[in-house]
């Protein structure tokens, strides 16, 4: 197991199932969706108080299909941490992180809006970027970009 | 304001010219800056390239007081009904300039989220290309609109 | 805590109310969460209904208490309620002269005091993250540059750094120095524009006219170097698109002189003005812990005492070799944010001067021909150059599979790029962490129990750019 930064040793010990690794200089932890809220609480108490980002990725042919990446920073220790959670495509839901980091509220709504991943116990699980009556979740990989064919003036002229 | 008539006799022709001339002087734009083009629109109104010499530096917040709507920026699907409502609230005669590539045709974003060309929502008089069009391009567009009105080609 | 502005005597509810201090956390809890379902549908007549995110005034004080499950402080609530109260809802935007783009705010008012704020975003959603998956890595910076359209070079820099991290290529030191120079000039331009629009919103109409004047000199330099005034597509994976023009040092000298003179003007115009001080001191306060919890970064966080600047904490592109300070204050109000941004302009000028003195000679892009196209003249001479050029511009260069997160300090805060590649020539997923997304989320906290007239000042000081928020 790669060396865990000093600030995370306690959290790593409390969650032995979680794998910590170093990817291209970033510290990455992979957790399951049952333990992610607990892990983030431990991480926040260890000094990682600045919430940065929560986003979803759709690895279409992989199982689990989706990944949720949570980025947090410890200002006092100058460390970054990325927590990855795998979400299956057949059951796209996850407990909300907003009880630990209130700033993830809008980010979880965006993940729901664009990917269809629901966050249970989220205070306001509604669409945020697209109109409320939009159907579908456009950033999923099985949905095309939605381009319209563009006709150019010279298209029908004989070359 | 008298509607320009279509039958060509001397009195109404002179009246038409006067009406058209008056319509182009101090045409007040409604502020509809959406994205990057809005910044260039602000730069056109600022000191360096001065829209005030055409009487147009007052960007009216209320569409009821505006003659010209410069749609500056990309119009998303969520924004399109708002755009239409603001256009409907403007009083006649009104003109629309579609500023930039995104407003004219969807620009580089040919995808699910944008209306591909604001002329799907409102009738457009002048399209100004560019991403974003510099202040000189926008001014050329505005002056072309004024020329078109004075020549009687753009009738509202 | 600075002096609170004097309220008009005779005001029914607010005359005895203290200006909120940063320490009173309990009062803040009223505005923590906005639950949907606390609004009831209502007949509001024919109007545009592009979103069902309507709201209805809460009908009783218990509603607010029930939102958070905590009791609202009794004295505060009872004394400020009149007999037949009904909270009024004002809708600000999306088309509004002072919302800095297409931001829609629902403000629930009790008289002049704001009870709840609900920001509604999405009016500029352009699907850029989906478009990024359809463009090659070389074309990616054209897309990304239009997100935060006031600091386009910061977007491009973050994207290029993320791609280079996955490619594991190093850019030459001259390219890194050029990137630092351009991004600091962009920071100056962005802060000048912010100053102009914020001053305009607060009521100093002349700020708009003066503020854009200095920016024109910067845009002229950008046009000379990159080809465009905005949305430059200049910083690309592998380096920059072209070298600096031959007389750039003279341009820097004149730009610095112009900006410093203008800055002295603005400081005189704004910071000493008693009306400005009254409108901005103690307004729009965000505490240190709220900033951390909501992910607020940039000048807004530094005004609240969060000493976090990505250039210092996680340096990139050679920032560690330049000597500059990161200003922080502790009050967390609008006045402090003005102070901080003015100081940041001065520090950026300091960095620009250092780059002018220490920039090394060399290549402006990496030599790796798989990543950067060969010089145009070589295409006539060499077959490999022609093939590389062809492959790069049609298919694009392939980036090894992996995922990475790279952040830069944009004028608004931490701008992060989360890039996932599957080994092909187009990104598998590009997620942009825009700083304004988190800053807009903190608006309800900033505006808690303010007067409605403070909305514009607080919103202006948060400097949201809707392209960043909605992408």
C-alpha cells in the first residue's frame, strides 16, 4: 500500500477497506458507497475542510458504470484528496454528501441533472442546469451530443 | 408614430424619410447580454469605442423603453422563452441584432443545450458574425441596420 | 468588525437589529437549506414558466424553523413580525442589468429584509462538457476558454496543464513563463472589468466608463499576441500557440504605467468615498467556516480569512519562482473584497515585472512532435513533419488512459479541470470545477438578513460569471 499522507493516517486506519493510492501525484481513495459518507466525515475532521468538487463520470462499459469523484483540500496541510465511489448503472443512487460538506448541494443536483444519479436524503433533488421538464440525462455516454445537421451554402453545388 | 406607407406619392415619401431618419437617431438598446459577447457589447459602449456618438449608450433595463434588442451571447433552451417574452414586451417599432456566432447560428456549440440560432425564436434584422465580434464589427452591424432603416429596406 | 451603516430611524423592524456579526452562527442556520415542497403552487397568471422552480412565500415563521429542525431565536422573530404579515417574493432576473449575466434570484422579503434567497441557474447552460467529448484535445482549449469568459486564459491554462499531466510532457521554461505572464495580465483585465461593473452596480456610474479604458490597452496586447481580444485559444497542450511579439517589453512598460495610473484613480474614486463605504462595509458577510464548507475560494474566501491561493499552495507553471504576496483580510464583507482585488492587481503587476526581467529564451512549445505541430515551413521540407501535422490536426494526438485533476487560480477562485481519458484522441470526460458555481451557492449565506438594497452589492462582490456556473 502506498504511503498515506500524515493527515490521513487516522482516517485510513478507521476505514481499512478503502484503498489509498497515488495517481500522477494526486492522492486518490476508492471507497464504496456505503462507507463514503463516513470516510468523508473522518477526512473532514482530519483537516480536509475545504470542499472543492463533486462530479460524475460515465464509464459506459465498465461495471460499476458510474464514478463519483469528490475532491477536497486541506488548507492547513496543503494536501489534496480525491475520493472515487463506484455507482452501478442499474441502481444509480448514493447517500448524499451534503450533510458533511454543505457545498456539495449544487454539485449533487448537477450530477442528478446530467447523469441521473440520485442522492438519497438530499434536501432538494431537482434539476439545476436544464429546464425542469427536460427528459433524459444528456451527459450519459449512450446519449448523443444532439447536434443538428448543418447545411452549407456550397453543399449542393457540383464540385 | 406614423407607419411608413407603401404608396409612392411626394408627401408620404418625404414623411417616410423623416420617420425613418428619426427612428435611427438614438435607438436605445435593451440590455440582453448573455455571455462573452456581452463583454464586447459593453466595450463598444465604453469610452474607447463610443456608442454614445450614435445616441445609444443608454442600455435600457426595461424592454418597454427600448427599440433595439442586441442578443449578445448563446441562448440556451432554458433561456429561449425568456428571450421571447422580453422581445414581446418591447414596443413597436423594434429591431433585433443577433450578435456573435452563437446567437446567429448556434456557433461552435452544435449540441442539445443551445438554440441553434436565435432566429428560431425572434425575427432578426442583422446578424453580426464573430466569436466574439469586436466593437468595430458590432458598430458596423448597428450602422448597417441604421442604413437599412433609412433606405426603407427594413420596415417594422 | 467595521462600523455598521446607520439605518433610517423609524424603520419598524430593523432599527434595533444589530448588523450580523460573523460569529453569530445560530442566526445563519435559518438560511442553510431551501427545501422544495415548502412552496405551494399558485395561480400567477400567464407568464413564462420555463422552470417549475417557483416559490411561494412561507406563511408562518414555523416554516423557517421546520426547514432546519432548529428553533429560530424567539426575540428576533417575534419582534420583527407585524400582525398581518405576508412575505413577498421578488424575482430578480434572468434578464436584469445587475445580475452579472443570466442569474435568476428569488428573494423572499419581509419588508426590506431578505428572509430567503434561492438562486436559479442554468440559463446559460451550453453543454460544454458534452461538446468537450466531441472535440480533440488540441481543439479542447477553444471550448474551455468560453466557460469563464472574463479569464479565458486561465481556463486554457488549466486544461492544458491537465492534458500535459496525463501526457507526462514538460513544457519548456519559456512557455511556462509566457503562460504566467498571460494569465497575470488576464487577472488584471478581469479585475478591472469587475471593478467597472461592480462600481456601476453600486451606483458609481462613471466606474463603468473609466474601468473599461485601462482594459482596452490590455486587450490590444492580447490581440497582438494571440489574435483575439477575448477567447484567445492561445495556451494549448504542449506550450503556447505563438511566441510573444518582438516589442512586448515596451508594451509591458506602457501597460503597467496605464494600469497603475488608472488604479490610483479608482482608489480615490471608490475607497475613500463615504457613500461607497456605507454601502459596502458590513454587507454580504461570509464567515471563514462557511467559505470552507461551501467551497468558496478566490478573493471572496481570502476576504474572510481563508489563506488559500492555488498558486502558493499547489504551484503550477513555475509560479514558485516568482515573488508575490496573497492579500487576505478578515472582515469578509464587500469592502474587503474590493481591497483584496485592488491589491491583487498590484501583485499581478509585480509578477509581470518579474517575468519581464527573468524570462528565459528558448522554445515556446515542447519539441515532442507527437503533441505539437511542426513549424509550417518544415512541412514543405520533411515528410515526417507533413505526416505529424496531418495526424495532429485531423485525428488528434492520443493521450494515455487515466484521470487527473488540475487546478489553477483564476480571478474568481480555484478553477479545476477533472480530465478522464480512455487512450483515444478525445477526452472521455472533462468536468470543469468553476469557482463561480460554489460562489453562487454561497449567496444565500451572504445575503442572510440583509436589506434588499444590499443584494446587488453582495452579488457584485462575489463576481459570478455565469459561463462558469452553467457551462
